[in-house]
C-alpha cells in the first residue's frame, strides 16, 4: 500500500499516511494521461474565431480582365480563394465544436494514474488542514515558502473565504476542491498539497 508523506507547518515530514492502492498505486499510463490533457484543453476552447468564404467577402462581380488574349489564367471575379483578399475555401466558423469525449471510467483511471505518478516522483504530500486566519496574501506566500512549494496546487476539502482571497493573487498557486482537480493542473504544478479530508473525497471521486 502506498505511503503518503504527512507534512507539518514547517514543511518537514511528520509521519506517513497509508493511501488506497487504487488511487495512489496505479502504473503510469502515458497514453491515457495524454488523452486526458488533450481532451481537457480542447473542451476549454471556444469557437470565437470566424473567417469568410467567397460569398461573404466584399468584392465586385465585375470580371477583372477579359477572358482571352492576356496570357493570364481566366478569372471570373476577385472573390476566388486563389486571389489575395478572396474568400477561404474551408473557413473557420464561430460554431466549430472542439470537444473530445472521454468516458467517465477512463477519466477516473487517468486522474488516479497522475496522482500515483506524483507520489512516485515525490511531488505530492498531505497536510492536516489548510486554513489561514486573514485574507492576506503575504502570510500565505510565506507559508508556501516554508513548505518549499512556490509552484503548488492545493486540494483542500474546504475552502473558506479567507483562503480564497489570500491565494487568488499568487500566480503560481491554485487552491481547489477535490471535484475541481483537473489533469492539466495536476501535471503543470511542481508540487501538490492535499489535506487529509481531501484524500477521502478524492478516493470517492476517482478510486
């Protein structure tokens, strides 16, 4: 059974915590992790870009030059995709759908795979709880520095207003509840801190 490091407030290993094999002891599956990351990023895209086809571009219907005798290829109008300023053959549309489908079983297995790899790499640790007394950024930043975690994802079972306000201005810090732990954030941040209460919730969601 995997052992998770339980850190104290000074960032030192106080003890270890037994973790479920199904969540923190899976073999690494690179293909599955890649599928999850690509799908998550694709599903976040919005179809806000638009291009014009040859019907939509502003142009004249006048023939640009006579059909014969010029030595040039014949042309009917300047909206042709072959012309500069002409319409696109296959334009990007605002309603384009970028979503990728990922089965729930595969998604849960992928998150468990990432968490297991984080444990093996020593990038995941557990803390008793994570609360702050005031909504000030400076003390929280000092606490992360003491823990040796300047680029950190905190998965907390409860996020009160003080913790939310204190953490939102830290560029390399993200505090989320277990249900919002996404594959991109888990891979991106160098350190992941999980509260003891959040470990149980992660087990319910992804084990």
